[in-house]
């Protein structure tokens, strides 16, 4: 049985290779509009996006905040930081809703980016203090995520310039856990879907 889902969800991936081609100006407002219509706790919309273009004066400092393993992101035309004030969002059950809400908003942007032919790669490898200092964020803010935004480069045209680690990552097929590992019905551990469903 074949399950049909939105093509943007099916083809979404986090590329390791970005083309240095710039993003058309008219696409940025569409990404912003998609991100701002995301759901959020009590409609707080506590996310704040800082788009840092490759020609921006703050770009070198943001790039310097990346870990060595994320150096590939420097090719992307935009590096984007999503920051929020934890005190300006819900605190039910002691959960960091500012981070959850930021994630919802970024996913809306990711889907719109896919729809527009762009790619997003969200990263965990960066120094929060350096990012905040580079962008002039208030000290009480947290950086929820940093992501690279742009067009995916053709791996074949760059293959001879890539290190073995990157080549191995690119050659690895996309995989997801089977639904039986994460999706349950009525109680934890009781399968919602049989393995043959998908």
C-alpha cells in the first residue's frame, strides 16, 4: 500500500552542499509569511528570525560561531538564526514552549522553502554566545536554532572537491525508523500501524 503525502514533505532533506547562487528577493517574503502563520502557545509568536546574507557585515562573525563540522554551511547565501525570550512564552508543565513554537515556525518555513525550490539545513553545531554577540541579541534570549538557506548544489559537479566524510554522507540513502518504533495507540508500545501499512 502506497501512502500519499505532500510532495514537499516527501522530498525534504537537509543538504550538505549549497549552491552559492543567491535567492530571488521575492522569495524571502513568502518564507516570512509561512513562518509567521505557524501555531504557537497562546498565540505568543515568540520567535524572532535574523536573516544574515553572505554580504552582511555580521556574516563573518556568525560563520565564526559555527563548529568545524558545519563549515559546509558557509556556502549558503543565508544563515538564519531563530531567537526567542523564554520569559515571553508559555511555561506549562515546565516545558520550554519558546523552543517548541520556534520549531513549529521553522518547519512552516522549511515547507515553503521546499515549495519554492529552496533547501534548509538546520544545525545544532554552533556557539550560542558567539551567535548572540554577532547579532546583538538581548542577553535573556536563547538561540533556538541556526539554519542554512539556499539552493542545493549539484553533488556531481563538486564531487572531486569533497572530503571522504562528506562523500560518505551523500552516498548514504535517506532513512526513517519504521512507524512501529514511534507511533502507538491507546498506550505506549502498542502499535498504531502494522509494518506493512507504509
